[in-house]
C-alpha cells in the first residue's frame, strides 16, 4: 500500500540548521572505507578482458593457456552465464531486460562496443591476472559499426541486433532497426498552434555522450561459499537492486546473497546497475576464494555507462506579445549497445516548465556501438533542455522581451496541464524566476566579449520503496538503520535531523547508519532525487511510531490514561492542566525502564513513498569569450532552485553547486571522442576534461522553499535539477557575448573559434 | 465510472484510444481491465507505468484506491540518476 | 620475480616492506601497509586522489615506484590529525561541508596543507590553481576553497 | 624487472649500455610509470638516475646555467635567480602538469619523452639551450631543436643519456616568454605552445630573437622566419602581426582529439604574438 504523509507547518528546532555530518570525521581522516578499501583473507584479484572492436562476432574464445598459467584460479566467459529470455523483468522497481543485462556484463554472440567484456580471470595477483588476460585467445569477425545516432537510424545502417524491431510503431515494422523504440507525447494541435504563431524559431542541436565522472572507479569484493551463500561488498547507489540483479543473472535465491554497501565515491546515476559484481561472485564460486575486482579509470570510461549523445530538433511558435502557441521537438537519443536511453524522461522534461496548449514531442531510442548508457543526474533532461531553452532564449531576443520576463509569461504553475499526463500541483517555478530576476547578478554590468545567459530546468523527483528501523537504546540514544545509500549528499545527516526534530531531542542523540541487505527489507536506489524525500518520510514514520509506543509505555508506568500523555520537547508530559497530572519522563528515563516494562522500543517503516513534488530551477551565468582562441571562461554563476524544504541547507547548496559544475563541464569540454575505428580515444581524466578548481568561480546559490504538500517537512528533492540548465544557460551567455548561437555541444575552443571564423567569413 | 486518460505515448498500444471510462476500484483492477482490453498494452503496463489519480502520481501502487469519480492518468514510470 | 626490500618512514613510523619493481608507492601504501586512506582515482596522475608528501614534496603516489621510497619520509592523510585533535583543515572541511562523497578528500587535504605550509595567506585564485591537480566531482569546489581559505585564516591566527 | 640507482654517470652509462634486454631510464617517472602501467614499455632494467649528484643540481656560472636533467620542475620553479633570468622557461616548466606532477617531473624527462607538445621545449629552443649528452663514447652537445627527432624519438644513441641542459647567460635588455593554449586552465596537454626570446638594443629595437613552437608539428620547431619578423623592429603591432603570420605559416599540425589543424595553425600565431608582447615587457624591465 502506498504511503503519503502530509506537510504540516510547525516551528522547527533542528530541520533547517547545519549540524556536522556523521560521516565527516571518517572521511577527513582516511578511515572511511570505499569499494577498493575492503579486503578478505585469501582473496584473489579479478580482471576483465575487453573487446578492442566496436562491433565484432565472437567466433571462439580459448582460455586454456590462461588457465594453465600458475596463479590463475578461475576464468569465466559467456559460457558461464545462463541465457536469459528477451522480456522485461522486475528487479525491485526497475524493469530490465535481462537478456541485455547478461550480454552487457559479458558479451555472448557479439562484442557490441570497444570495451565490451568478453572474459574475466581471477588470479593470486594483479600482475598474474593481467598476464592471463593476454593469454586468452578470442577469434573475432570484425563487423561494420555505427556510433552516430543519425546514421544509425538510416535504413541500411549496420545493425547491432538483427532481431530488434522498432517498438511503438503500428503496424510492426517489417525490417529490423537500430531504433529500439519510438515514443510520442503531446496534447492540443501543434499545426493549428503554429498557424497562430507570428514568430517561429526552429533549430537542430547535437550533443556528445558525457560520463558521470565519479572519482571512485567501480570496485567490489565477492565471497561465495560452497553452501551456495554469497557475500558482496560493493560501491553502489542501491545494494538491494544490485542484489536483485545478481540473483537474477546468477539464478540464485535473493536471500542467499548478502550485499554490504561501502562508502561510495560518487555515482550520479553511474552506479545504479551491476558491472563486475556478478562476474566476481561467479569467479569466487569457481575459484573457491574471495575475488576482488577494481576497475581502472580506462575501464570506467570504456566499459561503464555514459549519458547519451543525441540529435535534437526543436520548433517553437509565438505571438508578438510573447505567448507560446506551439512547441515541437524530436529527440534522437543514443542508447548505446542495448536499448534503454532516458529519452522518455527527456521527452517529458523538454517543455514542462511552460504552460502550453499545443505540444508534440517524438523520441527515438537508438542502439549504437557504444557502451550501454546509464543514468546521469536528471537522465536525459539536460540534453532536451539545451535545445528547448536555447530556442526559448532566441525567441525572447527576436521579440525584444527580457528572457526571464518571457519565461514568466509562459511559466507553468499550479494547475498547469502537462502534455505527458497530470496537472502540476503546487510548484515554485515562478518563484525561482522572480528570485533570479531580483538577484544582483542579473543586473550586474558586463564587459566587452562578456555575455549573460539564463536557462531553467524541471525534474519530477520520485518516491518509491523505502524501509528503515529506529531503535531506542538503553541509555535513551537512538540508532537509525537506513536502507537508502548516502551517495554523498549527506542524507544520513538529514534523516537523523528529521528524527531528532520529531522526538524533540538533540541531533547527536540519533546515530544514522546504512544497513546491509539482510538488515532491512527492499529499498530502491538512491536516484531520482528520492532519498531525502522517501527515506525521510520513512524515518519520520518510524519516529512517530516510537513516540506512540513511548506514550503508551509512560501511560502504563505512570498509570494515567493514554490521552493524558503528550510527547513534547523530548519527554512525556501531561497534555495540559486539565488532564490527570504526572511527573514527566525523559527519553533516557523511559529507556532505562524499558527492559523491565515490556521490552525495548523501536519504530519501523516499510513504505512505498508517493507524492513526490516536482523541482524547478533557474540558472544565471556570465561568460567571457576569447575571440582569438575560442576559449570560454565562466565569470560568475548563480543557481536558484525550489527544493521544497532544505533539511540541511549546506548540503543542499552542495548539491546545487556540484550539479552546476557538472553542467558547466558538460557544456564546455566534456565529450567522448571516437576514432573512425569506433575506438574511444580519450578514456582518461587527461583528455576527458572535467572541470578543475581553477576553471570555476564560486557558484552562488539561492534556495527557494515552496513546500511539497506530500512530505511532513515539505521536501521535494534537489540533486538532479541543478545539472539541467547549465548547458543551455552557457550557450545563451555565449550568444549574448559574441552574437553566435552554438548548437553543437561541447562549446570547446575549436568549435567556438570555428563558429567565429565562419561568421566573419560570411560577413565578408 | 472513473475517467481514464492514457499518456499519448501509449496510443500505439491501444489502437489510438487515449480516453475511456472504467468502473475499477484500484490500480490493480485498472491494469487488469486495460490489459485484457488491449493485449499490446500488457507489456507496457508491466514494463513500468505510473498512474496519476486526481493529480497525485503513484508508482508501484497496485492497491491504491480509485474513487468512482476519480480522474486517472497513465504515464511512463520515472527513475533517475 | 625478485622483490625489493624497502625501509622507509610513513607518518613518522619506520616501516619495511617487500615490493615488485613495478609496484607504485600507492600500491605499497594500500596493499602492503594497509594505509587505504590514500585513494586511487586514475592511476595516471590526473586526479590527485593519491596525493601524499614525500620528503616535503607534494606528489602523486601513483606516479612513484615503491622502491623509490627507500629512506624517504612519507606523509599520508592517516598522519594528518594529532591523535584525537583534527588538523584545522580537516575540521574546516567538515564545518564548511567541503566534502560530499569523500573520495577526493584525503588528497585535497594533503595538497591544501602543502599549500598553506608554503603560503599561509593564499588568495582564492592561488588556492584554485594549487588544487587544480585534485579533481572533485561532487562539490564544484566552492566549499572546498572556502574551507581552505578559512583554515588559513585560523592558522594565521587572524 | 630489475631496479638500479647508480651514484655516478659512469655507472648509469655502464648499466644502460651493458643491459641484456630493454633498459629504461627513470628520472621523475611521470611518463615512464604510465608507460609501464599501460604495457607500452616492458623493460628488464630500470635505471633511476636521481642518485647522481650532477643530474640533480642547478649550477650557475659565467657560462650560464647548467640544469641537471633530473632536477624536478618544482625545484627549478623555486630557484628565484633562475626564474629572474629565464622566466619564459619557467613559464613552460610551470605548465608541466599539476603541482603533484611537477614535484616529480623533470625538464630532462620532458625533453627525452620527446612529445611534440612538451611544455618546456619551445622555450628551451627559443633560449638556444644545449643538451649535454653522456655516453659510452664520452660527452657531446646538441641544440635542443636538433635533439628531438619526432614523437618519442631523440638522437640518443645506445647507452647515452641526457646529463644536463645548458643555458647561455642572458644578454642585457632581453626577455623570454612561453604561452600555451589548453581547453582547461590547468591539467591539459598543450594544443599549441609558443615561446619567444628576444633582445633589444639601446634604442629599444629588437636586435636578435628566437621563436619556438610546440604541438604544431611532429616535434617542437625553431621558426627563424617568425624571429625575422621581429628583428630590426620595435616589436610594434605590425611586427607582431607579421610574427603571427610567420608562426602560423610554419605549422605542420595534425587533427587529433586535442585540436584541429585549422585551430592549431591559427592559435599558434595568436600565442606567438601574445608571448612576444610578454617577452618584450620582460626585456624592457631587465637591465
């Protein structure tokens, strides 16, 4: 049964303050243990052999020489994993095609991208394991490959999956296609809308894949016992989901796998799915020893999911007085080697900042010879919004209307009918636009070759399955056992703050810990900006259960009716002077007597949290363009966002700043560079250029709080919105600086300089 | 009868039908009825459909009640990063 | 493979270990000495997560061979706090929320301390350029720079 | 793989020339370790030269500066007297990776790695630096611009190594500068690099100049035509324009993941012009 806990406004003591995170000291002293920091006696080192080809049939794999090498204890290939049916299957709340999952973790008939695993070994040392990989003989039949999404959609393009027919097209196509799925969203009549339009702007955009760029490479340690039990330590955004995926592909009982999540060194969506985990368990089973597998940075880039590159077409029609009459988009997304790009979410995010009568969005999910894409912070949304917000900006300029004013005239608000489904509830989009317009940044003077850009973003935010336990200890302190991973944001602190607020006790009385998969029921991933919303709701429910039990216990101990007992400021006390009076009992006093009066007190929540509140953000950026080199420098940045309620404002600011910085990297320099041979040329931090400290200014933040009615503290979630607007905001700023509209991401110096030179040539 | 609206992305699976009225008491009954009426839609319903009941979005909430006069909208499920 | 015997000083302690010539100082710290506070983010000197001090020089432990540590004086994040007392930088990083996932934090703390030892009063720009060799993907660096500048202020007694 | 750390040049040369299989020289190791890890090299012998005093010292005398090939970038940057005399070389050395990398990396290694994009090389070329080579047959000297033959290839013979780099004394009223272009502010490989070293006469006219370019051909280039654009002028706007044109004209770049041909050709001129302006200021200030 789904759970929704309504917002109640009340005076807050702890929520909204800035206590120190419980994981802080361990992280500054080197004591915090991440994926690669776990070891077991007798452990072996596992390594993966990866395809050097973008597309090749695997004719044979000969592992005999590798197995003969002293120190090699096990080798696995496609033959060690069961074939899975071609159907969507549930793992927790994810519907996944396990036929694809098994093939992505270990190639079967074909290698589908440079870096696709084809074999794995476990050996006594890393050196031996590497030597063994070199001894595995793989016979490939190299096939023509395709990595460009537009080329992949053409008839006659090399096919990744000969049996893939475009879904969502009626009647079923006769020929197979790289277009795995076509979907359409919309309402109203766009043709009529464009007829009403007095001004129309139409543009085409292209983006490259970018990687989540977490600094900690995937790392796991697996130990399989002969009795069929497996233990796994891994760096994950969802240990329950990893357990479910491993159980499915290894055909094991879920209860026979115990997953302990390590501290996670960044995920951003990239650690939502298994890569080496099932290989490590299988190697451990065959070798009879624990197996540790840590990816190299090169493997992370070649073998784990980037976000899609895409081709995006946007057309918007408008009246002279700035009312949008029609909006249309086509989103062609790279899925990588297997279907499942976030094009559906991108389609829904494309225009959902505006109140539009006529909308039509077409999305295509296209397989290409690249790594299977993974989620990345607001999956898909930044790509669609780059196109839409660029066109919105150009429209505002054409009409001579201030870009924020233009957005306000068309802004979505409570009651706005979305083109993908429901009407929007109470939201804070307009408030973010007004806060941005009022910010001193928006009116600050600019120098030559400098420009200012604005763009906005929307993300749904989600709830989903969540469990937790809150145990009262003998001395009156509490342990909060959480099932959602604290991926970095500081959610452990936020949960403890909400519990302390409910109980009216100090923050440091509550110790939050993340439990392993055997200590709680299923929890969905920390993804979709759900953790503080859903796990927070669960924590509040558990706290309220504890309070109820405490009231009952005190009523029994003090021999007064339950109605006479109120819980205030961390103690049980008479409701008021009208009820039977009794001497108050503090948490510590009750806890001391608990054992002798019926046993200890605990609260539990097993919920499927519903009622997530959408989040909106408005970003302002100033850039300076070096017209002789095409270099773009970020001078000033301000991120405004409605988060519903900032439980811990410092950690919310951190999310806004980190998301904006990732968006800046995406806009300026990050891209996957492939050669003609379909081989990735920049699988490292030297040539895959994420922003360094000297590339960025301070990132100013403005937190807007329009409470989500469906959360006890009004939380919406905040992690994903801040990465959506930067690409468009920077494109708009560059346009304002040099009068050129850039439609190809990244806006790297060679691209910017080329645009400048071509414009100059055109003038002549 | 509750008013049911399907996201336009589901049109290919319902012969284009996007609006209908059904007497269903909860989400499970809704999915069952729709699946029987439109076999192509079955896979989609399983592959992850969320419902908005009177404006609130529910994911994986099969037992969520649907009132006689409820407005129900089927949309694709949302995950995230 | 013949292994090299190395005796060196880590965080003030005399230690010895055996290593293959190809092993890096990072491998030795993490795998031989079990000092896992120093992290590996790239193995090519591009991320700074493995920053340590060797004879007073800030270096990437992934770009130095373990055999080269013979007779050297090495400092890692494990030696940064004085018993129960955190180094001002460590304290300021927590207070300013300058860490999120924490994987880059040990390297950044070591690098920041090296900066403040040379330059007790750095400008924002000096901090940003000095820390350019330490990648952080979570924070956008804002709170990291704040924390370093505030720690410098406190250490100067200003 | 065997590891040796000889105490003298002679021992090092003996080890290198006497090695059975492949032998690699280890100074800062910031390139060698990456090549080892990736399997690009697999030597049986690793000769660490950091224990050889001559290779670890900076000597200033009447003849100029002699920089030991194993002196780290940070040590060189911290030598204030050297930085005053050869600021353009320090410009380049400062750009060799992060502080962490510069704590290990050496100018000798930057030269011997023979990357076309090596940040210290264009300024060394502009400075007229000589590579001092020691080997089984004794010692020899070579101008930096002739030492590197192509990507990863130098004129070092079997058993030879670079002992040090010799810089002349700086002439009065002269200055040098190096600028490079990279997409990020730090942590990048030069897409284009340009160094200018020029000398002014009493009237502020450029009496001699040398221009070096990096990352625009298979190896760093000495560009006399670019220098000629400055000599005899007051390094005014017109001269700088001719310099830029000459620098661009000398480029023979490739398209790669770091930049396009067109971009490199155009930006080489821009970097040369901007470097010359800085060198000019430094020359005026320098007595």
